[in-house]
C-alpha cells in the first residue's frame, strides 16, 4: 500500500483528517516541530521535510500545510504534491489578509483571546454540524498560540512567486479565507469551505484516491 504524507492546517493535527476515508493508502501524519526564532516558512518546511524519508514521496497539504508542501515541491521535483484549501503563491492571498504584514495586530492579541475568537473561526473556516464543531474547537483549544503567532507571521511574509509543476490544487468555491476566485485550482469542490476535508469528506476522499 502506498505511503502518503499528510500535513495539516495551522493549529490542526491528524484529527482534521479523521472524516476522510484513507483506506486506499498508508497515511503518515507529519508532526509539527517547534519553530526557530525568525525562521521563514521555507526554512521550516525544509526541517519538516526531514520526517519524509523516502524518494519521490506523495504529500497532501491542507491550508497552511499546503504552503509548506509547496515549498517541499519546489525543493524536490520528484515529489507528488496535492494541496487542499491552500495557495501556491503570494498572489493568491486576499489583499485584506496581507494588511497584517504592515499592521501586525496578531502579535499583540493575548493568547486567551486568540483561542476564544469563536465567531471569527466559525465564519472563516466553516465547520458544520455538532461533530465537526466539537473536533474543530477541541483542536483549537489544544493549539500552541506561540506557534500560531509565528505561523501567521511566516505566512504574511511568504513571498513565493514560483508555481511548481508537480502540484495539484484542490479548492472549494465557498472558501471565505482563501477565496476561490483568487486561486488557480486544478479541481473544484462545489460549495466547499476552507474546512471541506471535514464537511465534504466523500468528495475529497474519492478525488484523493483518484489522484494518488
């Protein structure tokens, strides 16, 4: 059975993939590592890559994990990379998010408030149903806010302009965090939100099985 490496979104872990049917592969979930001071997204991705110990790997990255997977794809042309609810280049970011690069409010928000911004996270990430919301909120509760602030900083300062040819991009039309109209997707999930790996699991699972 083929090994497939999964990189979750910001603040998430393998629980985010629990709604998917991954019986067609041997899933290996990449663990987050502690970032080094002033480490760039590229530098972090290269250290994360050390957990992938085979040639020509297949990697699936979601959201922030997709950005990291993009950097790995740039560094290894033999890798087969699939990104979901993510972006490949700086140009695919909505301009309103990039305001944080110049007005870094996230640096001054207390950790307790960052974790309790329920309305914001439900609005932008889109968990649906009690089970999804329960898992989503538990993941956020367990999030290391110091890591979150570093990740936000590294995302806002990610200036990638290279679109690797070894990437397949899956995106949802109802993604409010990374709007569909701004990205160049290879496969579209109708009404898929930023959390479509949780609320459109069958479509995503079937598509992953086809691509992998």
